[in-house]
């Protein structure tokens, strides 16, 4: 009964460890990898839905505009523009990388398409469509002045437009008679996806003009109301660089503190600030000193971010121009590097520097393979082989340790039968056996834990790297950044618990789960029949659990896991543990310096000689008289 009780206790302990490990795995997954659900604005009670499009609430400015004072610039603003035909107010510029459509109402960006694609070109939209008319709509590249009577009223006025003959630049101008001329010039540059912006304020007054105050900026060049984002599981983030450090903030944090009070966050002297979704971003770089980045808004989908110009004093009849560089393009390292030097640091896979560096190293290797083999699916397979080779010593050690534990099974059972009632003595004998045979009981787990950083880095890199967006592999796998849907299963939608996950048939995660089950069956098991049965159950449950988690992940990631599992099966097949490896290990002199080994042999010989003398009782002076008496 004592032996059975010990076995039951050990089985319960193993089950508890397995449950704890699975729980930790799930918690780590949901904490660090599962994207947070997007926040939804609260629904007003008793709301009545109409057929007309809902008007989104506009922003509440930091300082609401007030009535224009006599003699101020705002007094000379033209009337709010009336738009009968929006197409007549639009002007466009374009090159091989960007197509931009501006409206004369505010001189703002109404439509932006990034031209990307491998083989066939395609357009990616960045500016969300606005249901409101141009004078009421929020568009990117608007201006908000700190002058309380001016505010963002320029965004509602009609500017004059002058398009450059090259079709790559446009200048908008608005004159406030006797006070100022405001010009906004936008020009496409030789740098891919980079738009040059210049804001000019010409003072027409006979005395100097002060814009802003001590801590209040002159004006705010901003992007709003949001960024088009096809991947709803990953909301856009605001990223900025200051003093060589990169920080970020999720737009889900933007919310109105109370009615009429917008969210506001600002920071002085940034190198740049960017708004980034899964694969694209918009970034502002100031061309002047004293800039401040700012984000303000009322909800995660209605906000403005951008750069402010510091307090300025413009002399009588003088002109002040502030320049900006604006990147609108993919989150691709080569494209980011040609925009400006530090912009590639916007690409972050982890907040931890070491993991981020490692993920970028793996991305560099992946792109290196793609340079020679123009198929990212094959590049992922070769990257998996490289990772497997790099981890081979640890994997081999793990496999051999597990096989040694399996071969020790009969001897461990004998020890349990002999010392089962004395747990302390049993543990002592087991540790002696492990030491004698050179087996580490945790040797099979430690290498697996050491491989976790590789998997985590690869997961984040393959899940969010731009290079895999739209990259085909073969057959039905046409986009390695998306699940490999082969057919729709709408009838699964109403199935409890799994219906949402299994709305499509995805082949790669199923193959991955099958390969993991086969790999687990090939894996050696230690312990008795009861323990082996428990291990078999766990080894079957874990692949199913893991398959369910990975079912709707990017096919590039599932391809990596499938390839890695198959390679692990090959390694398992050809890993051998010979009888020589299981022989008792000689510890005397092993791995020692020759002098240390010689001294050890000398001490051993002295002990043996002393033992012989003690056993023989050799002492001639005492032995003689005793013989005589006898």
C-alpha cells in the first residue's frame, strides 16, 4: 500500500505541475500576445437610428474659439466656405509612391494612397472617409492656432491653390487683408513616401506680431481624425523618439475625461512622432527647434496628433516659415531608412531591447534568404532550419536526457519497490542513480525553456512584419500575414465556444497539430505505466490546445511551427543513446588536471595501504611476545 500511495502522490503531483504549466502558458499568452479588443464608445440610451449617416462629433479644441476682437486677424476671415460640388475644390499631386488629393477647404489632405505591391501594384488608403461636408469634416494636415479667436477656423475657409507644373507640389494661400498671408506648401520629394511641408506666416501689419505665449505654441500642424486600419485586433499606436529613446502609446487610451474636456498629451523636443498601424505609418519630423508633439481627442477613433511650432515673434512685414518632413508609407526598414536616419527605430517588436534586437536579427536573416530566393514561404523554411541548427546542441541534449530517463525506467521502478515506504531514502537513491549514470532529471526541460526566447521573437516578428503582407507561398496560401483560409464554414458561426474561431477551414494549423501529436508519440517517456498514461493524455491535449490558439494566426507563423515540428521529428528519429552512455560514470580523475589526478591516486594508494595494515595488525614488536606466550 505504501508503494501505491507514493505512486498516487507522484501522479497527483505531476498532474498539478501540468495544470499549473498550462495555466501559466494561457496567462502569458493573453497578457503579452493576445491583442486587446478595441474600445467601443458607450451607447446612448434610447438612441433612435435613422437612415441618414451618423455625424461623428468633432473635436473639442483646447481653447474654444471666441468672438473676434475688433482689429484682430480673425475679424478679416472670409466666410465659411459653401461647397456645392466637392470635386471642384480638389487638387491632386502624385508620384510613383504616393497619390494625394487635397481640398481647398483648409488646404487639407482629403485622400492619401500609398502605392505598394510585389509584382502587381496596389493602393493602400491612409485617410478614413468622412461623411461630413468639407467645411465640417476633419482632415489631415489642418492648422490650429493658439489665438483664441482664430483656433482652427482656417480649416473651414477656402484657400487659393497653385499646383506646380510637375504635378508633384501644390501651394495653398489665404489672405487676411491688412494682417497676414498664410501659405501651406506640400511637395513630394525624391525620398520615397516623404512629403515636404512648409507653413509660412507673412505679417502684413506695421508692427511685430506675436503668435503664442511662453508655454503656448504658435500653431499645431496635425493629422486627424484617425488612420485607416484593416487589422482591428491591433489598434494604431503613437510612437515618438526623444533623446535617443523610443516610446509608444496605444490610441485606445485616448478618451474624453468628461463632456467638453478632450484628452491631451504633449512632450517637448521630439526627434519625430508617428502614428502606426499594423503595417503602415504616418510620421512627422520637425525642421526647426523647440517643437512639441501633441495628441488630443475625445475617443480612440477621433483624435489629432502632430507637431506644434513654438511661440514666435514675427517682425513688421516679415515672413516666418517652418518646415516639416512627413512620411506616409510602409513599416519597412529600407523605406524607413531612406526617409531619415532614425525613423527605422519606429519598428519595434518588443519593449525589451534584447528581444527586440533578436527579432530584428531574425528579420534580417529572413530578408537575406528572400534576396536569393524570392519567396517568403521558402525563406521562412530556411530560417527555421537555421534556428534549428543554432539550437541543435540544446535540442540534442534534451532528447538524449529524455531517452536516458526512459532507459532508467526499470531501475527506477526497482528503487520504488525497494524504498517506496521511505520517501527520503528513495529520493537519495534516485539522485545517486542519476549521478552514477550521468543523467540530469530536468535536462529535458531546461533546453526547451532556453528555446522559448527564439519562439517568442519569431512569433512577434512573423506576426507583424510588413514584408509578409500580401506575400504568397504557393497554392491557397496567398498572404503569409493572414490565416490560410481554404474555404468558408459559415455554419460554424453558431457553434458555442469554437464557432467564431472555426468560421474558415485553415490547413496549416491542422497539419501543425497533427505533426505535434506524431512528434509527441515519438518522444520517449519515463516512469511507470500510470505515469506514462498521464503523459500520453497530456501529450495529446497540448497539441490540440496549441492548434486552437494558433488557428487564426498568420500562416507565416504556422508555417514556421509546422516546419520546426517536422524537423524535430527528424532529429528525434536519428538521436541515439548507446549502452556505453548508460554505463556508470568514472568520476575519479575525470576531466582533472594531470597533477590533481596524480595526487588523487597517491591519496587513494595511501588509504589502501593504511587499510591493509589495520586489517593485518602488522606490529613485529607486539606480535613476538604474544606468540611465545601462546
